[in-house]
C-alpha cells in the first residue's frame, strides 16, 4: 500500500554534517573525508551501522580508482554498503541530496553518507618536497560512477583551448559589464562591493581557508599581491584551488532519525530541482543569462509551495548560499532567481569559493553543511527556510534545494523542468567551425588574461557571424594579444572583429 508523503518513513532529512580542514600535515582526500564523516557521525552514532550508501563527490586530485571504498573501509562500514563516486560538477552535492530525498520520499529506507574533499595543498607540498604522489590504492576495483557525464566543452572550445574556468567565467562577466555600461575598472569596483560581504562571512567561519575580512577596495584594486588574473577579475575575485578541505552529510528519513534517537537534529529537505544550460559556451544565445537557473528556480519554488500547501517564493527564504566560484556565477544566479545582489539576508553562509575555499566539485557540500547547521540553530519551533545552489562546469549544470527547520506539511517534492529543459536545449546556436574567406563578426563575449607582470597573455572571444552562427575564437597572433591588452574588454562586446579564413582565429577590426 503506498505510503503517505508525510509518513516519517518518507520525510527526508539532513540529520548531520561535518567539515574538516588541514593546514600543516600532509593528507590525502580520503584522510580528510574520514575526518569530516567522523565529525558528522559523532552527532548520530547509532546511524553509523544503518548507512547503506556512501557517495564520494568527484575528486580533482588523484585519489585512486575507489575513494568511496577506501572511505567506507576507513569508517569501518560493512561490505554490503554501496560505494560510488560522481561525475564532474559542483552541482553534484545538491543533486545527491535531491536524489537521496527522492528515494526516501519513494519509500526506500536508506541512510546515505555524502562526502567530498580536495587535498591540493598537500599535493603541491609533496611535489615541492620531492615526495611521491599519494594516489590512493590502485589495486582496488573502480567504484561505480553516478551522475551526468556529458562534457563541459565541445570541438569549438577545444580548438581554441577555451577550457579553464578562469578564462571562461570572465567571458560572462564581459557581457554583464557591457550591459551595465561599465568599463573594466568601474566594473571591478562594482565586483569589489559584491564580494566584500562574502569575506565578512568567511572571517567568522571556523572552516574558512581565508578567515579575513577585506574591503571592496582591497578586493578590486590591482596590486602586486592582487594582480589581474583575467579581465576584469583580480586574484581575490577567483575561486581558490590551494586548500585541504572536506565536508560530509548524512541524509536519512525522519523515521530513521527517530529510531536512532536524534530526530531533534532533523533539517528537512523540502524541495529540489535541476536543469542544464546550453552545454557549450560557444552555442549559448546569451552568455549573460542563465535560463537553466531560472527554470530550476521556478520548479524549485513550485515544488516548495506544493510541499508547504501554500505559496513559497524567494522572499520566504531566511538563509541562502549561492554558488560563487566567480562573481559572474553569483550575478547570473541572483538575476535568475530574483535576488538583489545586496540582499540584506546575505548571499552566502560560508564566504564562498574565493574566501572560504572548498575547491573542485565539493564546495556545495560545505554550503549545505553550513546551511543546515544554521537552520538547526535557528529553529526554535518556527519554520525557517534555506536555499542552496550548486553549479558544474561553466554555469552549465545546476542543482537547487530548499531546506526547512520544520517538516514540509505535504512532504518532499522534486521539481519538474522537462519542458523548460527542452526549450533551453532547442535554443542552442549553430556553430561555425572555420570560414572559407575572412568575415566580419560581432563580439558576443570577450576576455583577456594577463601574466604575473601584468602583460597581456591571451584573449578569447565568442563572436556571431552575419548569418547568426557563432564561433569561439583565439587571437591570430601575438600582435593581436598585445593590442587587446591596451583595450577596454567590456567595450569590445557588440563591436566587430575579423575572423580569418581556415581556422577559428581573429584580428581586430580597424577602429
């Protein structure tokens, strides 16, 4: 007989979380994950033997073929526990919570442990000291892989090496700056104001890599220790990749929490939703917007409303954590969700990737861990709601979740984005690989990166041909790069370049 969605067996909760950080000893990702998991399980000891699935978020640093198996063994979990790892994507932690919540709502009795880590500081330290890399236990059979494994870039991006996040996210920023009428310097100042509140949150977080408050000017002003990395971003505006950090979540049903005597710790998963933007940046009709975040947001709040039996919208959220690898990610999400960038509630509970850290694919686990901890503290019988967002690749894959300090009156609901997803997929612009003759094109998005001395080092464009097709473009030669270094990058958007014949290369149009 079908169970009611409000049956305790069908109410998914985040019952515990743990985080870990290491600044001195050399560790590997499994070491760090075990620490975070032990911290979480210390609060729910009777659930340890009830865990039936361990999922490890994809690890950037080499961690062997079976990090989930290594983690399960480190925690002393039995051989029947399912072990799995995910595909690439900062969206995956929230997707995993949505997935676990859907399974529980469907009547599956399970206790899922979600964990992730990066030990990039340790990896670099080993290399600097001439020590061998710690790459996990190579003799183990690979863990099964779950998640969306579609690539984040296509042939057009590969042809011009449009592959690094630090080079792609500034493309989105150029569109935002152009629309705002800002030159690079003015836009940097705006971004400093956007990101300064993130540093205040990081300064108060015990697991932040940079627990230091900075002013907008300190973030936005180029200096020897805050160089321009990729226009318009300074070093202090970009995600930090050099930390050793880990986070873990325990997701189960309210009934399991009651059987373990820890139901008073329950933070309820009210709703979840996912969507994907046009996968390849060269094919996006508007790199300055995220239709997928907007679609996932609509589905998320429709589902939260169904869960609540009343209308729930962004104004009902008390705390939020917006994915923040680069400022453009923050702005695209806030615009899509109808949030002011200076919202008094704050846009982060951790401090974000440039200041808190949490590099690679696991940041959102830290965000959810912190968010649920705060909702647990906020509770007091009143309903408090939290929002977490995660994204993967280049503002590509998205997963969102609403969490509550009290049970959703009608149970967990997962959003349906199928119709919106079909429309997004259909909006992809045709790409031109090469041209038979030189042709003028309109710049859709542009970026320029600089070396340690501030000299122009590379410049990528997305440009639209007269027939509507788009191209990802690299400079024709070093003289183009040098000339770009003297131009205002946001001012290039909407202007013209000349695409060469035979390869995806451009020259600047005469001005």
